C-alpha cells in the first residue's frame, strides 16, 4: 500500500455523465474535463497518499429519474492485495437536490451516514477483504420543489472518496443522475402519458398514511421486500396492511394510505383529473381491500377528516364481491374517511390469497371499474372531479398492494 501521489479529501470535480468513472489502482487520473487531479488537490494543508491496491467504482440506477422516485447509488471498493485492507471513512457528496432515504438491503455497509456539510460520511473501519470487494449501496430521492415547474435541475453530479486506516485515499469515483420534468405538469420519464409508477421494490416513497383518527397507528401500513407481486422480475417489494399491528387498543377497522407527492396534491392546480389507475391487490386475511382515486386530502382537520374521492374495493367473502363507494361532500360526516356512501356493487369471483389487478378509468363524470381486465362496474357520478390515488382497507389483518401505474386519459 505505497503512496503514489498526493491527494486531499476535498477533491473538486465536474462530474461525468453516465454510470460512473473509476480511478483504478496503478492508473492516472481519468476524471472529466475540468476535474482537479489527485496530484493537484489539497485540503486544509492535509497531504495524503493514494492507495495502490484499492480501486473504486460508482454507479446509479436508474440514470434518469423524477421527484419522489427512489434512486440507488452503488459504490464498490475492490482490493487487489493478498491481505485485507480497511477503510476508516467513506465520503460521498450529496447535491442539494438529492435527499438521503435509507441504506439498501444489498449494502455491506449497513450504518446510516452522517450528513456533514453536504457530504454523506460513513465512519468505519470497514474491511475490504483480500482479493475481494466491499459494496456500499444507498437510496436517495429528488424531493419535490415548486420551482421545478419553471426550472429544470438537469444533471445532478456527485463523487465518492475513501480514506484507509493507513491514511491513504481510494477514489474518487463519479456518477451522474439526470432529472427530467414535463414543464408545468407532472414529471414523466419514459413516455408522455406516464404520470406515476411505483412497484415498491425499494420502498414506499411518496406515500403517506392517513392517521387523523384515534384507532390508526403508523405501523399498520408498512413496506416489505417480499410483500409484492411475485411475477415482477425487477423485485418483490410491496405494501402491506395489518389492522392489529402496533399493539395497544388501536385496532384500525378503516385504513387509507395516499400518494401525496406535491405534484399530485389537492393544493396543486395541476393535480390529476382524467386518468387510468391500475394496481395489484391481494386479500389474505380480512374483509375487503382496494384503491382510492380522485382523492383529496386536507390536513389539520377534525378527527377522521378531511378526505374526498372514491373507494373501489374487492372481497373474497359473500361469494366474491366488488363495490364502488364515494366519500361524502355534505352533512356532518362530509370528508370523513370511514363513512363512504355506496354507489354500485357486483358479484365477482374474488379469491383469497390471490393477486387481482384493479383498474379504474375516470373521465369526466364517467367511472369504469375493472378486475383482472373485466369491466365490473360503470357509473355516472360527478361528486369528485379530480385528485390523487391511494389504497384502502376495512378490517384487514393481511392485505398486500403493488404495481401502481397511473396514465392520463383524454
């Protein structure tokens, strides 16, 4: 582990667009144009050697994103030496447009970092085994910012650098993330009719549980890496609800979780109106579970309020049934999440412990409900004309939710 050049922790660089740049052992500096090489860089008068056996790669997945969607950064340290080496600190820059969410389940470094002056810092020591690797993997997201309606943040760049217990540096390595928006509308990534998609494979970012009621407990809605649809090749993460979870007397008969990224929020003039909402729902144990759509939510209201919109739920009981309900907009229980009015009902062979695909199409005052691509209900109702989406349940001990897709109509 000989020192080959001089470097400091505060390496300044312009980042390379793409999936990453590596400064490998025994190689010269290969950063993007405008980068400061390790030979040139110093910080606070501290001069360190560069490790000749630890190389670093950094990548980001996906390479294009939009607000509230999870992004994974992966950093791999490779030790070419025949003996173990140790990293004392790992420092990763954090652009102001990014927000740290959590460590990934695939990370060998499991501790959360400290956020120090715009940098994520992990303090070891961490072992990089002889002729082996150490993987650091963490999740971030781009939080919504109202200025994005007028300004595109474009490309977000960052770098990682580590210091061994012997005082040598490993890295830097670079990665770049492109943030894409549709000006004045909800952002999209891959196609112009793509409003929102969530497969919950890495978490439930952007979702908020309705908790304004004495029976509700924040632990009753929760994410798990194996709760989702088993047919998804990208992963099996999903959302789950259990009315008894959390202990105490909080048995939640009614339950609601809402997609409340500000781009879909009731207070945003561009929130959704006519759209197709598709999701997978599985009732394992309990009465009924389903989706919430054209939903509105106003916080800091009296108990149980204020929620608008429609519920469409399925149940394996009573021979299999589906039902469409609407939240009331008048009377003493207007906006109360647990007092919907029945609109329409139909029989359908809902099976317990089986994934069913629920699809809603709302256009003007027309509401169409589908189960497994079969239309089961078609009603005319204009009570709620626009709003976001979510999931609901009633007396559920185990319900699972996954594979959300929202697309505009008209």
